[in-house]
């Protein structure tokens, strides 16, 4: 249950380029860089409850590892996919509903920080969160 807790975005790596590759317009990209995102994760076995709160929206959802679900990114992009555990890493494989292209996300705890890494069409990015 290492992921349990509330995590606040601290810094980003290559996040603007990643959002640009996703097709997010420049205004939304600039806002996303400073969205004050907090993610609260509650895990019970293979079930997760997630609350995402930022300057722009609050969203709560549940998922079960290995079970496909639909999700809407902050910019409105619709995806469908699953989260799996690979050792100590959560790996998400999501297909965009508009073009069926793959978005890969991983979550891992590194040095007490939550590192959320993304890959879309060859562009990698990271968001690093500190525990609150």
C-alpha cells in the first residue's frame, strides 16, 4: 500500500512537450504546468479509489487492477484502459478513444516521492509528487 496517501505535484520533466504531442493547446499546456494537482490514493487489495484535485477540477473514480475502465484526461481527451501491478510499479495502458493510440503511464515510489511517468507516441514525461 505504498501508494496510499495524498501527493502534491512538485515538479515536471518534459511535460509541456508531452502535452503538445497529445494535442493540448498552448494555453491549456501553460495552465497544466501550474495546476497544483493533488492525487489522493486509497488502495484496498486490488481496488483503488483516486481523488484528483487541481486548480481546474476535482475528479473521483474507482478502478480494479486488470479491469478495463474509461477515463477523461484534464483536457477532455477520452481514454479506456487498465492499470496493472508490475512488481512495485503500477502500469497503465490506455487507448485514446478518438484515434486508438496508446498512452502508457507508470506510477512508482522513488526516494519517498511518487513518480508518474508518461509515454505517448515516443514522447516521455514525468510528474513528481511529494507526500503531504
